[in-house]
């Protein structure tokens, strides 16, 4: 790797981190209006769009630890927004699903949340958003593959 390549990579890392943090602040402020954390909202959003999920699948979608997921589901259950149900195929597993109150809440707040995120990304056109998403997916998949010892994408220029 050249010095220019390393410098560009470090610059990209800083720009990505700052952009992610700025947009995350919009998301956090939006969900806080409903007395939710971003992690709680992520659980509700996954269940709202995917339906009932095994708690382990939900954990992978929300990217929290097993203990963190248990805590989040318990907290949302206390608020009457999520329920657990046994998995008949494997008694060690549990499903999580939105309650009717959880579905009503998400139906009410999700559209405005989407609009807030849309506004936070207003500097990019729809086409640019799609392009950036594709590039970041490529970047993330390769970085994850490196951690798992898979082939590294070679620099072509």
C-alpha cells in the first residue's frame, strides 16, 4: 500500500465516522421524542418490517450483544410493545414480536422518522444515496471478510 492510499483510507475513515455521528444524532433526537433509545427503536423497527423473529436473528439485525438484546426485549416488554413466545421447534429459542400497541406505535412514528433521516441526508441526491450505499456495502463486506480470513479485494489502479 502506498502512502497516498493510506492517507486516503484514514481520511475516509474520519469522514465516515463524522457523517455517521451527525446522522445518528438526528435519529437519536427523533426517537427520544417517543421516550425510546436508538437501540430500542432498532428492535421495534426490525420487528415492524420483518415480523416475528427469533431473538438470535433479531440480535444480528440490531447488532447488539446477546445480553444487550435480552435487556432491550425485557425493557420493551415492560412497556407493552414487544412480546416473547416459545419456539416449538427448539425450546432453547424464543421469538420476539410486536404487540398490538407496538404495531400502533410504529405505524404512527415510523413515517416521520423516515422523513427525518431523509432530511439529514438531503445533501445527496437519490442516485448518490444509492451509489454511496452500494460502495459502503462493498467496503463493509470486504472489511468483514478480511476479519474472517477471506480473500481481500485487490486494488485495481
